[in-house]
C-alpha cells in the first residue's frame, strides 16, 4: 500500500487500483480507467479526506488536471466524469454550401448578400474567403469598343512633344512676321 494521507492509501494489483480508508477498501477501478481516477481523487479533495497537494504528490498528476477534476465534480457531480464529452457541432460550410456560395459570388453578389441568402453568419463567410476556401468574383471591366477603336486609329502624335511646347507658346505670343513688315 502507498499512503496518500495518514488514513488514506491505495494499492495496484493485477491492473486494478484499490483505495483504502484505514484498512477498509472504499473504491476500486481499472488502472487505465482515467475517468474513475479523476472522479475519486476529486471526491477525496472535496470531502476533505486529502488535500490537492497530497493527491498530486502521491500520484504525480499535474496541479491543473486535479483542479479541473475538482471543478467538474463540484459542478456536475460524479456523473460528470462518465458522460460523453461535448463535441463541436457540424460544420456550417459543408462542401454543398461552399459550392453554392461560390456560384453566387461568381454571379456578382457581394459576400454579405451571399451570407444572408445562405443563412450563414457574415464572419464565418468572410473567414472562409480569407482562408482561401472561397474567392470573390473578379470585377470585370468592359472595354468600350468605340473608345478602343478610336485609340487604335488615332495618329501617333496629336500634340507636339513637351519639349516643343515652349517653342509653340513663344510663336503664338509673337505677332506674325508678315503683319509687322506691312506697317
């Protein structure tokens, strides 16, 4: 027997752990039954049979795991250790929803409109876009055929080059040579 306190002890035999109060056995569980181990050690702490420090020293468990077990025992009782763990719900953006969302985005709808139409939270939707599971439709800019055609037919230089502006401006400011000679 290995002592936990002056009165409380445990022993391991044939893959089973037995807890003793004095010489009387009070609880037995399989060595690999972690739920029962957590439940009984938490119960010892809550009932005042042992302190958390004594349990930690005797079994070599972490302080936080024992604190969590004690908290669970206080909130849910012994049954809390044997209930199936709560799992996260199913994913909202299933492959079918992603395909429909991408189709709506490709049609040009804004992400907030798509999220509302599919009944998905906007944050969930924007997170999928940032993660690359969805992509926004590229905004298409249409070239207007008349403008494009006009640019292609325009002469290469319609304005004088910048370096020639000074010369053109000085000619425009001075009177024509023929007008000055007639006077």
